[in-house]
């Protein structure tokens, strides 16, 4: 079977199956669309290779009791795909946190994902969900960074 991504609708359909409405995510159906030399990078880490990427996905699954993702917008232009997303992580001992971000996928000539870069405000989105900390954190950010 040839695994090739060719449209925003196809990608949205695959990602929509990954994060179900209850429980843990299942990436098994999208891993074949990743190139074996995938480079994944986000605000806190960079991993190279499909096995390291699979391990990263497993760590995220293990950390959360439940994960949900909503993708309000997706655009594909040539070999670049941009997805806007809202990920809600439900933890075992802490309140749920919603993170807002964007992913850029870069496809190779065969339509497989060679690079995934996730952009999000890790600390802001987490701190916004801690009632006693959200206000002081946002005031500090406004004072120091405008």
C-alpha cells in the first residue's frame, strides 16, 4: 500500500481519527505517512527518526488520562500543510489544560511527512488554567513584553 498525503481533506480525516472523543489517542494509522527520517520539533524538544517520534507520542499518551484535538483550520499549498489546532489534555491529578497551536507539515516528493514543526505557547496555555497563577503570569508578561 502506498502511503501518500495529497490533500488537506485527507489529512484532516486522518488526524480526526487520531484524537477520539474519549480516551487515549491512537496514531497507528498515521505513522505510515511519516518518513522514516522524520524530524519533529516543538517548543521543548526535537526528535529525529520514526522510532523516536513514536516514543514521543507514547510519552504524551502516558502523561494524559485523555487527549482531545479540534482542528478549526487546515491549508495545503504544494508540499506544506498548516493546521491550526486546540488540544485539550486531561491529566490524572490536575485540571485539564487546553493548548492552542499550529503545526506545519513538510512533505517529501512522495507525499510523506519529512518535517513536523509545532508552534504553541506552552507556559501561557498551562498557566492560564491555574486560577491563582493565571492573572499574575499575564500581568508579568504584559509588563515585561508589552
